[in-house]
RNA sequence: GGCGGUGUAGCCAAGCGGUAAGGCGACGGUCUGCAAAACCGUUAUACCCCGGUUCGAAUCCGGGCACCGCCUCCA
C-alpha cells in the first residue's frame, strides 16, 4: 500500500503507522448498541466516525471486513421486557430494527456482518469452556467468572494496575468471586429471565464475552482494528482483551480506536440528566448531511458539545458554501489540489476536521465550482454526504407562494411611490410570516427565514 | 485516590519542532430608499501559568493551575 496511514492507538497511547495483518486487507470490529431503547446522538457519532473510517480505508484501496454487533441479551433489555410485560426478544428486535433504520437515514453503510448475541450462544459456551480449560475462569454456583489475577496483562488497555483497581473499585461484594474485579462470563438464570442450557446449568452470557466471540468469528483471533466509544475502554474492552488473549497467542486486536463522547450544552448526555437526544428526533429537525458534517468537523477523539446553536452554525456555513460553489467561476479549477490535500488529512489519523477545513478553503479560493463539482465525489462518498448541494433549493420552493407574491407586489408599488414606511412595514410583515425578501436589480425574490 | 483527556481569537476548531488552517460571529467597504442577501476586506506578535531543552516550541521535558471523562450500566 502506497498511502501511509497513521492512526492513534489507544493501546499504546501513540500515533502509529498502520500495518495490516494481511497486506491490502483490514478487519475491523466496532461495538454496536445494546438494543433496549431508541438510539441517541452518541450512537450516531460513533456510527458516523467508523462509517467514515471504513469508507476511507476502502477509498485508499483496502479490502475491508466491517463487523458491528448487536447486544440483544442484557439486564436492561430484560428489565424493560418485565416493565412492559413482553418477551425480551420483542424489545430487542424492535430497537434493533429502529437502529438499522436510523443508521440508514444517517447515511451509514451497513456493516458486512451484524451478529447478535442470541445467535452465538454455542460459540460463547465454547469460548467459556476454553477459558476455564486454560485455568483463567472458574465456575461458582452456576455462574462463571474470569479470574483476573491469572491474566498478567489485565489493565493494559486502560493503563491500570490490578492493585490500584482493587483499591479503587466500586463493585458490590459478591461471595462467589475470588477477586472483587473478576467479571461474569456466564450468569446463572434468575426467575423469568431468558436462559440457555449450558454445562453450568441454565443461564445466559455475561456482558463482554459476546464481543470476543463475534469478533473472532468473523475476523479471526487476531485482527486489525477494534473500535468503540471512549467509555467502553474500561471495563468492556479491557475484559474483551482478557478473555480473548487468555486463550490465544498474541494480540486480540492490533489497533484500538475510541471516539470521544458527546455533551449537550456543556453537560454530559445521560439518562439521569434527561438530556438524551435521539437520532430520530434529530433527523426530524436537521438534514442528515448537517449532522454528519457537524460531527466530522471535529476530530473523532475529542469530546463534542452538541447544541442547537452549533448545528445552526453548520447550517449557515453549508448554505454559504453551496451558494459559493454555484457562483464560483469555472475558470479556476484546482480540484487536483483539493483531492490531494483532503486525503492527506485523512491519512493522518482520519482528520476529518482538517479535511473539511481544506474543503472550505478550496471553495472560498474559487477552486471548486459547478463545473468540477463531480470531481469531489470521492470526498463526498467518504464523508457520506450526498444531496447536500440541493439543501437550499428544496427549501426555497417550499410554500406560501401566493401570499408572499401579493406582499411583494404591494411593496414594490409602495417603493415606486417612495412610500418607504409602508414598504418597510410590508417587509416586516413578510418576515413575520417567515419570509425574507431579497431585492435584486429589477425584481424581488424571497427566501425562507432561518430557523 | 488511580488512569486518561482537554486548555489555541468573542464562540467553535485544526495544528503534534520551522514561525498560527477553517467555520460562526463582529467590524469596515461595495450594493440598497433603508435593509437583508451576496461579494471584497479586517479580525491571535500569539497558543492556561512557571521553568527547561533547542538555532528555533502552541508543539518536546519538568512543575503547577483549571475543566472534563472513566474507575458502576453506557457510544
């Protein structure tokens, strides 16, 4: 591969040159949602970030296998099922379908594989058996726990020593565990819970084990990239590493990529604060292109503050850029430069923010116009934006033609008579109705007022 | 307490050793009856503070300060 891609590896906390295990191919696993409620903007950011990463890897010639799971067995799903008195499968299926639709509406490609925990119980049981066999896990009263004291690299991703974790944790005491930090691979069934037969009796998988199984299923026991939100580093990803590496030689995943989280108006987005924004609601209000560009104009690792004002800023800037492209003279064409520069930015740890900066600059320098707009297709495809050039047109033709026409005619008459007071009043009236009047040389047109 | 992150103009945001991208806003100008829009121009001798390394530091090192996240379920 000619292109030298470097990326920030959370495992080493350093930027590294990317070397795939198999030349020209990349296996990437991204932690998907636990399907117990509608997906929110945090899911959206993670999805968009990795969507762009996969698209870019393909753009520079890699053959990518992209896997993203659904966690469809989980405490929260079960309690929701109890609450609504339905089968937990129903809950999981409902939100899984919602998620699939949300992703599509956000312009994200479908992963090559989207496995569910419930389809992988046999594999999970087999993996647990191997871990027990190797002496890294033990059964206790129908539960199975991973024994972290046996795994010497425990803490290597989150950079913590077992000692410090032991003194700092907030885990409830559990008499079945040998160490407080041991985590469940298999949980003994409690009443009314979905359960499967296993060598340890009826039960269900713990959280973490599913990802070890499903990633290795599709990508092998050693693969290139594992991604997910920052908040998953500990304990989820740490535990995945422990499970997987206890029975296999070498690294589980070579590169760990973690996207930053979202704040809403400077506050952490959380259920308890009640400021969760669902993807569906956001899409009702904002074009998906704007949502993508908003996220992509930040580097994927930094936290992002999401607010109405920020989205409006993006909307304004996109409107300007569209007008600019439309009015730029076709004489100046420097699309090659643009296509070189944005790719360079992306090769450096997927710097989408820089790539968009370059885009704005090239447009404002007059180098991109209606004549060569087709040649930025590659950029659009990688960023997953499309149809955004028509963002304005659709709105301009929206509604209310007749009323506004009437106001314009009256006002133009008033202007002819130099009745400025009446003319201004009519303009204000139009604005109150949601229209901005635009006087041109010898005609007046209108645009919808900004939100 | 441990681990990690962040601190760059009014706001947002790149930059990762070679002399501060980009966006929003603001201001000035052109246009206009006046506006709006559009266009042109201006907008950080300077990157939280203090030391150090270097010919050279926003960038590296040491020490502070502030904010945030994780350490319990979370994208």
